[in-house]
C-alpha cells in the first residue's frame, strides 16, 4: 500500500473517532519540503461544518491517529490548521529494496481495475505523408496507453484509416494526372487535388512497376485503379513510419469496412426510429442541438451521399460494440469544433457523455536556431514526420514531443534535440542512467557487489533521502498521468529525478573505503536506475549503459 493511501485511510478513521464525521481526505505534498512529506487541509475544510477552530480539529485528528505500520515519524500542525506529516527514515529506506525486487512492475497501481478502454490517435488521412503533429500525437497516444496499462487499465491503441470517399478519389485523380504526364500525355492535377512532390514520387514508382500499361484504361478506370494503388502505398508508408517510431497499434481499422457492412446506414435508421432526424432542402439532418451541439448536422447530403460525420458516428458506435467501456480520441487543433457533434450523436445512441473523451493536441512549431522551419518542399504545405525523426533520432523526437501539456503549442528546437550535452533533456536523463549503470559496474570491479538486503541504516544524508523521496513519487506520477491524460508529467519527473541524483552524486562518493556505506549506496543507485529505466521504457526511449 502506498503511503498516500495508508495515510488517507488512517486519517479517515481518526476523523471518525475524533469528530464522529466521515469526510473524503485529500493527501497532498506540502509546498515546501521543510514542512514534511505529506499534508492534508481536512481540518480547514471542516471548520464551518463542525463550527470549531481548524487547529482544534487538527489536534483532535492527530491525537486519534493510529499508526500500526509505524510509518510516521512526526506530525506538525502549521498555519491556520494544516496537518503536515513526516514519514520515518526507515520507511524511505525500505522503499529501495522494494523498488529493486519489483523491477519493471514498480509503479503499478490498480486505478483502472481492468476497465477496457481505447485510445485512437494519429489516424491521418492516407493521402499524404505524416506530419509533425502526427509525430506528437503518436508519441502522446503511445505513452498514454503504456501508462494506463501500468495503472491497471486494459488499454488499446487504434488507428482509423480513412480509406474511402472523396479524398481517396482525389488522391487517385492526382496520381493519375502525374502518371499520365510521365507517360507522355500531359494532364493537369485537379484544382482541389494533391500537389506535393510526393504525388510525383508515387507516380514514378507506379510507372517503374507497371510501365505505361494503365494508359490503356479510360481516364475514369485509370484514376480508380490508381486510387487503390496509391492508397496501399501511402498506408504502407504510414505503417513503416509508425513501426520505425516504435508505435505498434492493436488495430488499423479501415473506414471502408464500415461502409461495406452498411454500418453507417444502420446508425441512420436507429436515429430515425428515435425521431432524431428530419429532412430539409433535400438533405437528412440530425437533431444534434437536442444534445448540446451548436447546430444540427447533415447526415445525408442532397445528392444522397452519406457524410463523413455519419460514418464517424458508426465508427464510434462500433468501438463500444467491441467491448470498450471508455473511448478517447486524440485530435489535432483543427478538429476542436467536431467534438460536440460526435458527443451529441453518441449520447443520442444511448452512450454516457463521460465515456467519450477527446484531447486536442496543439500545433507544433519546428525551430532551428530560433527560426521557424519552412514547410517541406516534398510534401507541399507540411513538415514531414520522417524528416524530423531522421534528423534528431527516435529517442529525442519522442521525448521532445512529450515534454509539454497537450493544450499548449510545442516549440521543438531541432538543434537542441541533436546536442550531446546536458542542455538536451533526453541526453541528460540517458546520461544519468548510463552513470548509474556504470557505478554498479565500478563497484563490482572494486569488490563491492550489489546486495538489495544490505544494511541501509547507514543512509542518513539529506541528499540520500531527497533521492528516496523522489523515487517514492513515481507511482503517484503514474496515477496523475492516468487521471489527467497528460504524459508530460513523466518527462518532467525524469528530469527532476536525474537532477536529484546528480546533486547527491556531486556531494557523496558511492564506492569508498567504507564497505558498509558503499553497499547501501549501491542499493540507492540500483533503485534509481530501475525507476529511470522503467520510465524510459514507458516512453519507449533507450536506456543506454554507456554514453
């Protein structure tokens, strides 16, 4: 049991005994380390209810507190009635062998209780290369699933492939125009088609494989044939990019499968039966304003074509039908206005509003020497994901794309990401791991082996306890990420942990003539290495042994 959980339970018992009242106890970290390890404002919160001074309430709670595990060294009541708790040194020391024995499982919590949830992320149209927002979304979604699984959820990764409709027809028409031109029959790309050089590359690749044989088809057949060929090639590139980026999806779900099974028309019929559709100006509309949307939405156009919105409703309904209890979508900043309409439709179908959540991932600004990087010539109006990953490497790319809150634009400093110095945060953390590993190797060379059951009572320095306390935060970092769906807390924590260890290392030798102290400090080193290794593993960033 984590100390936060233990303290909460014991405070609740003490409150019931002292004041004959039940109240949810919130355990927090004090703003200043000098006040202790944990704190609660319960006494202040109950002052009005109990009509008693908060300090008096705090004194009664502390007097009634039972500590069967002997975790608490002391209480202090500060300010108007804050209860601050300092845990015993023995508790912090006992954490080190626990971390080592737990290994990769350290940090596991049972927040999710096996709830099956799905995170859909990236889902970029297969009509062009993946861009840097896709790279950010891929890192965020991938790490969130890993953390959620550690937090006790049954979380899945999914990629929705928009492989049907007008955009795919435009892809085919664009490639057909370039292909025809290469075959000596000049043809213009449609005005609303795709203009990037990657379309020319696709056409060249297809011609090298098939020669001019597609010119024997009429224009319509040629464009249709090239739509499928180009789609398959673009989708293969997306898969390759994700695999190289260390993202493995549980499912690549194709929109065309929904259309082939008429799932979207089934949804339309359900909404009709519920009286939630109407016809206007030749189109079929959904009464989404009944469920909080700003305006009603078209499901079938006046030309009789199903809208992407209708197909999206069917897709999200299919997620629930596959057994997911809660679904999360990670969308780009241009999709903010789409949230309410999808939420409205799912509510109309009977799904709880809170079980569909969308997180918007804000724009990425790529910088080089402080200047915004220009758009890619090959892709037209975007910066390709592969350009950045190839230049800075997968480790740096994943770390940098995780570092900021999702709702904050991200400034990605390309030159900083490439530096092999402490200025580069991912290098700083990886270097800490390599140093920790080599301290253990050095100890073995000096005849001091790692012994997790070593006598740790000799660890008494403030810097040693600072490391222990930081190691103890790791499970709560996992909880925070899972609750807030914000993975940047992990990169922040890693920097703090690495910095805390470096502060210890600058002041104290690990391997010395004092064999007992050396063995104890090796345990501290290995526990720290384990946590950094675990956290880098969640980020899918390498944990080097030498640098």
